[in-house]
C-alpha cells in the first residue's frame, strides 16, 4: 500500500513567488528549467497561460524520469497589459523608463497565469487559471521617475515595476487580488488547488496536509 | 534672509510607515509622543482623523519650543471598520482570532487618516485627509487561521492582519490604495502635500527638494 504525500514543487525562480507560497507554511521544493517566454498569442490572458503551462511542463518532464510522486508542479507567469500591448521585463533602464512613461497616469491590467500539473499513478493531469488585477498609476513626475529607476527595482519585473516597494510613490489604486500583482494569486490558488485535487483524493488525507 | 529647507518629520513609530515614506528617498526624522488612541467618534473616518491629528499635534507642540523650522509634521492613523464596528489592534491572540473570524468571508474598509502640520514663520497650518480602501477576505479555514495566528503578524496591526505578508493566504481582493492598507497612502500623500505646501512657497525652491 502506497502511503505517499503529494510533493509540492514550485517551478519558478522568482523570490517573490517563493515568499508568497511560503506563507502557506507547508514544505515545497523549487525546480526551474530554462523556458522560452515567447508566444504567438496576442491576447494577454492566453499569452500568460501559455508561458505558465510551458514552465510547468518542462519541470514535470524531468520528474517523470524519477519514478517518484505524486507531484503537484505549480508554475506561473505574470505580464502587464495596456491598450492591447503586452509588457514583459524591460531590457534595461532606458526601456524601463519607456514602459513607465506609457503606464503613467493610466490604468493597466496585470495577468498572472497559474498552472498546476499533477502527476499521480502514472498519469498527468493539468489545470490552470488566469487572474486579472487592475492597477492605476498617478502621473509620474520626472523627479519620482528618476528616483524610482535609481532603485533598480524595475529590471526583473513585468511592466518595469514591483508593487511591493518603492513604486508605491505612484501606484494610486489596485482593483483585485494584490498578491496577483506581486506575481502569484495566493488566496485564489488555495481555492483552485483544493478543487483540482479533491476528486483525486476524496476520502484520503493524502493532500489535507497540503492546505 | 532665511534660507531654510522644510524639515520633514514623521510622527509615527510604525516601521511600515517609515518604510513607505522612505520610498520618497528624501531625508526625514522620526519623532513619537505617546498619544491616547481613544475617541468618542463613532464614524470610522472621523475617528481615524481625530487620532492622526492628535499624534501630529503632540509632536508639533514639542517642536515649537525649539525655534527651528520650518517643519512639516506628518502623522497617520489606520483603523479597520466592518458594519459600523471599529477595529484597532487586538489585545492578544484570542482577540485577534475573534477579529479575523468576524472579518472572514466579508469585505471591510480600511481607513488611514493622514495629518500634515506645517510650522512656518511662527504660524501653524494644518491639513488632513482620509483614504478608504476596501479589502475582501475569503472564508478563513481553521487550518489557515491557526497558521496565520502562529506567525504573530496580527498583534500590532489594526484589524489583526497586515496585508504585506502571510495574510495573503486569505486576502482575495483590494479596491483602492494598497499602501493605505499597509498604513500610509503614499501616492495620495505626495499629491496632497504638494497642494498643501504650494501656496506657502509659490516662487521658491524651498520645498521642491522635498518631492
């Protein structure tokens, strides 16, 4: 009789996602595979979903050789979108300034797609969802812009800003899941993961320790 | 001819307010006077405003003896309100559990009042505003509740939670200024401080270094 707990695996190298998932206070492992972040999708929802699924699939693929499990691989992708344009991470300070100038005084959307890959009894199951949060910036004065760029906070973040820090000088409004803007919609993930896992383990404690 | 810059003073001992104001990257000093946080006001807006003004006034009072200035004293008070009840900081873990059980599955309001006291040319001027943000909690399961209480995050925070950390397991939605929920509506403060200070120093650089 197999007495195995699900192994939770976060397929992301983002320190912010690690911190958010860590708030669950359950053990998990981080595994990252280099994954292309290009897509032909023009819709921000489909774009982020495709990248998130690809990240998770790449990590799952390696795990399938290990004979272990069950595994729950969680991956995510966050993008910013304004007027049909998709903003990923800026290449450099100059592109960060361009992004922020376009977002200044506007309301944009942040999409985070979360993908859950379950590997259980030699079969793979997948579920994913996308959460959208709207964020409004005040007009960013030149002074505040340069001071913000000086912090270097822009460079590894979609849309060239991280909401949890110095950008709060110009972030005036959030509508929706705040953690989603940081990079991982934690509260919704808990609900979705319960729904996803429940049919597989309806009478067992196998995943109750997870959430 | 007096060539004095405004001295910015934060009349709050909160490490979160210090961090938020710090994002402006201008020098400021912290001065705290013990202040009663009681009020007869039953309206949450007036309640928070009264406490914020009192905090600032107590600090300003000491400064008036120093003959220095000009000073801009900034103070703030944050409270949580649901169905006419006002939630301050919980006394202990048990009261924190009570607060969170009442907030579970509901949308509450967070009010932060900010008070600005300007002391300039032997005269005192005052301006204040209150920012409201709505926050929605998922139903908090017993497991998540106890894990959250274990973190000790509740104890020094209005409404028994801090939005910037482990409570994100149950915070599902924010509508409004996020920094306001942390304890200081930074983006709005910048706009309000400009409006407040501009008439006093219309043709001078005396405060342009501030913001």
